[in-house]
C-alpha cells in the first residue's frame, strides 16, 4: 500500500466503532489483535474527550476525527 491515506470519522461514531471492534476482537486473527486494541483505545479516548468537550466547553465545535494510515 502506498501511503499515507487520510480519512475522517464523525466523532459521534467513535464509540460505536470501538464497541464494534471490541465485540469481534476474539474472532480476529491473532496477528491483528494488538493493532485493533490500539485503535479501540484511541477511539475510546477520542470519544471521552469529545463527550466532555461538547458538554462542558461552550465554544467547542469539533465533530470530526482525522486519521492517517501509513504502510
């Protein structure tokens, strides 16, 4: 794969995406589990930050997670 590839994800979808990965983690090939756990951890963190900010910071307007995949 030539990279990097840039993508976006609505922050409102970070938790559902993390939950979906978590639900199938035990069925994944062992070779991918470490990386998927890392993604889950990052998505959970971003969700918590987004949730806090939207409730507690009146000027906060960020609603998109940007990411880069390199290979």
